[in-house]
């Protein structure tokens, strides 16, 4: 199943980080799979920002349980299954987007920007295109068309 694949990806990534040969090495990650025939999604967040879900007229931070960082000795996977049928889009982003000193934006303001924007990708691309990076800044936007 797609859920089993997402779970295995998280587990394999955890083991790779845990056994990379560097003590106390950790990594954040997000794993997402969406079955487009049923519009059902599966999400694992390993201490990664949750993402923003956009509906027709609103947007909200995703409410997914957190799995610890990859490499953590207490690593336990929490898979969140969600109905994607009513979503307009799902924005996933690295923490550098909301923690960058050069691009100070809170998750609340980012959520509001997503809600108001007709073209989320263009709005975000314009905001981050010319900023000096003090952290990784990347995002993935999944949109239903």
C-alpha cells in the first residue's frame, strides 16, 4: 500500500542517518504520498514544518502528528492519513522559509499569504528569489487542477 511505502521510506531514511558513521547526526524530513485515484494522502513529518493546506476559501497549518528527527534514538513513526478531495493545495516547506533572518515571515503570515494568493507558487517564488540565504529555503506546492 502507499501508506506502507511512505512508512518504509521514513524508516529507511532513519536507519541511513542513524548508521551514517557520525555520532548524534540528525535530520528533518517530510514524506508524502497521495493516491490520485482516491484523493487520499499519507504524511510523515520527521520534526519538519507541518505544511499549509489551502481549501477553496481558507488556509490552515496542517495538523499532523510529529515523528522525531531521523537518527533520534526514540524514533517512532506516526503516519497521518488525510482526505485530499477537498484540498485546493498543500504547501510543504523547509524551516528556513519561516526562520530565515533575511525573509522574516511567521507561519501565521505565510498561511495568510497562501489563503489570499490566487497563484501561491508565483507569490512565494517572488518573495524568496532575491533574498540572501542563511538557511535552506525550499518548498513544494501540490495543487489540484
